[in-house]
């Protein structure tokens, strides 16, 4: 029975503080991760507001590409004749 009490005392004096310290480190890391994820979420929400004009910008880009492609085809024909290809 004496060994049982010594084991209990050892558990309370040595093992329990180690477990509490490790748990404290894990919880601190968890709080840092939670703060970082909240910051990322805030940045994502702010980014959504910046993307409102994206469809119009893409439509303008598509129109510009079509105009440039038509001009490039018109240019390539005479250049190929000059080069004799």
C-alpha cells in the first residue's frame, strides 16, 4: 500500500505538471493558429471586394485579344508573301 501512495505522489509531483505544461504549449499554438486563420479570413473577405470589376475587365481583355488576333492575321499574310514562304 505504501508503494501505491508513493506512486500517487510521484504522479502528482512529476507527471501532472509535465502534462499540464505540454497541454499549455499545445493550447498556445492553437491560439496562434486561430489568430492567423482569422487574419487570412479577413484578407480573403477584403479581396472579394476587389474582384467586383473582374468580369468587365475580362470582357475588355477578350475584345482586345480578338482585335489583336485579327490584326496579326492581316499582318502575317503580306509578311509571308514578302518572305516568299
